[in-house]
DNA sequence: CGTTTAATATGTATATATTAAACGGTGCCATACT
C-alpha cells in the first residue's frame, strides 16, 4: 500500500516524498478510518484527501466553506493534475448543476466540492449514493466550531447530513484548533483520539509584535509607516468595512505602495479582481475585514498588521497564519486600544436573540409559518437569526421527544438558554483575546499554549516580549509607542465585564 | 459604546462649533422582485 501511495504522489502531484504528517493521515484514511488532521498553514493539507480520492473506489466529497475555494481547487485539479473533479453550487443554473450531478451519478468524477448547505439537498444525496461515497473530507474544519453554532448552523448539521450518505469515513482538516475544538469535531464525527494527527502548530518563522495605541491618528500613522517600511506583500486587518474604506482612501492619497481594500460589502467581481491582483503581485498590501484570506494560496506574505483587536485568538491565529507559508521570516503586528472591544460586544449582542425574539419566533414556527421576508419584517428579525433559531428549535423539539418521560421543559426557555450559552462562549473568546494583549509573558508561548502546542522554538525573532524591537526587525529606527497605564487599567475593567460573574 | 457623518446654530458670509442620528462581520441558498 505504501508503494502505491508514493506512486500516486509522484504521478499526480509531482512530489518525491510526503511532507510531515501527510503519510500518516493518508494511511489511516485508506484503511477506512475517520481522521482529524491538524497541519500548520502551508503543510499540504489538500493532498491528504485528494490522493486517497484517486485510490478509493467511490467518490470523495469535499465540504468547502467558500465557493471561491471550490472554484480554485477544482480548476487546479483539472488543469494541473488532470484529476476529474467538479463542484455544485449556486453559481450554476439548474441545467448546469443537473449536468454535473448526472456525470457524478455515472462515477465519472473522483472529487465533488460542495457546501454543507447544498449537501443537504435530497437530490444531491441521491446522486452521491448512486456513485457511492468513499470519503467525506471537511476542509477548513474549524468552521464547524467557529460558524456552526450561529452563523452557518448547517455545519453542525453535517453529522445528520452524512447519515443520509450512509456514514462514510470523515477526514477533517484545519490549521487552527484548540483542544476544545478538536474534541467537538471528534465527538461529532466519531473520530477516535488515536486518529487525531497533529503537526506542530508553532510558526517558528513569524515574529510577534504588539503595541497599544492612543487615538485614531496614532493608529493610522503607525500602520502607514509599517506599510511603507516593511518588505514584501502584506495584509492589514480591520474590524469594520468602514475602517477598510477609510484607510484605503487615506493611504492611496500619498502612500508609497500599491494598496487596495477587500470586504464583504464589495461585489464578487471586485473581490475576485483584488484577490487576483494580490496573488499575482500586482498589489502589495490588502486592507481587509476578516472576509479576506481563507484558503488563499500565497506563500510569500511577509507581514500582517492588525489595525484593531480581532474577536478571538482563533481568528487572530488564522489571520496571522497566512504569513510566510514559504518558511521565510515574517512579521505580525497587533495594534490595539481599549475601545476596540466595543464593536465586538455590539455584534455579539446583536447576533443573539432576546427572550422576546425567541418567543415570537417560536410562535410562528409552531404555527407552521414560512420565514419569508415579510414574516421576518413583521417580527423584526434578520434572516441570519431566524436560521439560527430554526436550528435550535429543531434541536429543542427533537430532544424533547426523546426525553419526554422525564420532564416537560418550556422549549422557548430551553432555546434561549442554549443561545445564551453560545453567547457566553463567544464573550469568553473575546476576553481571552484581551488577556493576550494584557499578559506580560511571551506572546508565542501564550498563543501556542492556547492551542495546546508545546513547541515554542523560533528561527530569527520570538516576540516583542522577548526582545524583538521593530527597529531590529526592520533594520532601522522607528518610533516606539509607550503604553499608557490609564488605558491598560480601563482595558482590565472591560475584561472584568466580559468574564462571567461568580 | 465609539466613531463618523449629517444637520443645525451662529449672526450676517464663511467657516467653525455644537448637537443629533446612523452605523457596525463572516456566506451559503432560495425566493421574490425587476
């Protein structure tokens, strides 16, 4: 079997040898085991399901979070590797989609890329069952925990969806997962502890830096200086679309480098254009919200600047993880101020329902009402919240059936409590982000420990707490920002508010 | 909750100060509408 694996690796992927972790994941997958693979960005995750897809008898379904990722990967497989792959999603018209699915039914495709939403459609499942599903790969599997509980609950429905496909083995892969996230993925898909394959998540080539800023002008000045002086391509992350637009306009006015913006408010053509330009080296820096970056294949990103505090260490680690996939040194700067927390708190409060909203939703749900635009407007609820509440309501009602003998709980109360629980989890993640900037210990250690990583080695620089100065990093002098005691104290107060009361 | 933008106030023409209102992330899909 070993020889076969290597033959496929060379024949289809052009590599002489496997990269660390790959062979061990693939072996288990070929044995029919369900596996969770954790590999640092740039570790070659996609080969771990693309190669088994060629060797296994049936089709491999790749659950992918973004249409743009499906398009990229399928194109690469078809043109560069000559592997028969396809995708089904909402960019296709019904006739087109039917054509693809009919081809799949005949077994002409080895890989199908699809979203968790689309995978629930009965016709899609019917076709896949005809072809026979050998493996379900879940790409960017941290999305299950990051999005499954609120933003895209279809991620948490995946175990039920896979039941309809006869529970094929699962290979979940990601670059960031805390112990809690690993446990959640394992229990959802029945992955045994010995089938969790972990490569080191420590990013030895990244130098971690941190600076507290006072006021908008200081923040902006520091950011623009960094963009001007740092070498190579980079990304600047902001918390809001507006901040992105403002920064782009301000920098383009008299900045030295080629910079453009990217966020969810832009249409897909614009977004595609900007991303393509960045990948092709026609843009030096992208200023973006967290909409940018997932799955982008650019090995030479040299720096990431966080203009504001991100919402969690998971998000932070994902975003800086895009630095230096080529293994060459890179630099991560996190700018923060006390007021950065407010936007995240606001979003959190807005995302989750009040008891009244749950009640109104439940009444309509019970009455069998469709949650169309009109109904939603009537109860003043967003499409997103209705989708989330549908999920929790379904859970509450099916759960009630199972345990009906014990006690009859109020479903509305039950649903609201479940959503409050998730809200508390998110609040805690935000507090952990704040703790990170407040703690005075080594940044690398703190971040690595959060993800259960014990290796803290580094190549050139560790972090600003371990003696990295920006002057040293850039090889020239630069104004250092002095943190003010007052602001730190306020931030501690804000942190206290985030933590649950005892 | 903080920042940005729009609207008003001032006191007699342009611009600044003050106050009020608006706004805020991530994407799939289906459906309704042009």
